[in-house]
């Protein structure tokens, strides 16, 4: 489908834009049978919110579609990531899965190497001829090798298609693409555990994320003004309203126990990103 209409500025007057919206919504509706709510890809919602199709149509005309959303994976188009690993058109499926596991192993090798170099540099930088060799490790370092070994394990005995980590990565990706709740993810895990008791499935969503975070795949959550004015960070961390437009930081919530932010930025700190970039054989 031609997507040039996404870049049209005069949304209310352009017939081309209107036709593009019509075809987009028709495709989205055809791929959500039994439901009249879809993800809204406007510049404000950015596929984080579900609305009725008429409401989404209003957003697309009034606010405009997010121009960076070029792969419509939430509305019927195939996900390039899943195509690369699950496509039925692969000439050799076993080879495709094997290559994917090899990539995950390379990632683990890079992480191990980076961790070793960090520890070596830290030791050399603090070295003192009179110091005694240290035999203690922080809990993080103590568990790191165990986490890597655990991640490399086959999903079940004789499995050559998935390691424990590669399966978790794919399952978390599908959760994100499909919009699963944490409860839905946990229910699927319980079903898989009951059906395949010998497989090394995580016990829950939190368990799966714990393995990822332990291996260094982590990020920081920063609350954001719904109008993109400011971050609730550093000097603004304690504010409940945007310092520029006075928009509320929180969604309307009936429960006083837990407030839900309107928007959240997932921040990947620069230093670990650069370390990951230069420790990899493919990206250095």
C-alpha cells in the first residue's frame, strides 16, 4: 500500500490523505475481527492507546498520523522481525532457527567479554602494590555467569531450535506486538508449563524480565508530559503537573493506591549503549 499520504500536511483538504486513512482503517478493521477498538497511530497516542475506529479516524485527521510508523505491524502488516525468524517461505527452517540461536549466543559472548573488560579496567585503575588480591564479588557479578549459563540452556532436552533466552526474547516480543497484558502472559506461561513440563519456561513475566535485566538489557522509565513539553525528571521528578502547560502527569484513576502516568519514556542510558555497540563484532 502506498504510504506517501502519511506525509501530507493539509490533512483536512487532501483527498489523497482521506483515501489513505480510509484504506488504512479498512485494513486495520479486517485484521481485528470481533473487536471495534484498534491501536491509535496518531502523533499523540503512538499506538499506546486503543480507541473505536471513528475515534481513531478523528485523531488521524485532527492530530495526524505518526510519520515514523512506517511498518504497520499493529494493524495488519507482517512484522519484519517475525518474518525473518518464523517465515514459512524460508528454504531451510532449521537453518534459520539455528542462525537465530547463534546470534543470541554471540550477544551473550559480547556481554561476557564486555563484563570481563569492565572488571579488568576497574581492577587496574584501582590497583595498589600493597593491596591483597580480592576474593569477593558483588552479588551482581556473582550471579552473572550463572545467568549466562542459564540463558544458553536448550529450551528442553534435545531442542535445537530455541535456547531459553531466545525463546524468552521471542515471547516478550510477541507480547509487545500483540498488546498482551502481564496477566495474559502469565496465563500463557502456566499453560505451556502444564503442557511441556520438561521445558525451561520462565515462571512469570517478572521472571522473564529479571533474566533480561540481569544480562544488561535494561532501561529507565521516565514520566513525560502528555503534550511533550517536559520530562518529570531531575528537578521535575516530584511534580504532578507539567511546569510548562500544567497538564496532569497522571491519568484519571479511581484507585488512590496506584497512580498511572499518562506517558512513559523508556530511556536507554548512553554509556551502556555505547559499550554494547563497541563490544559487538558486528557493530564495532
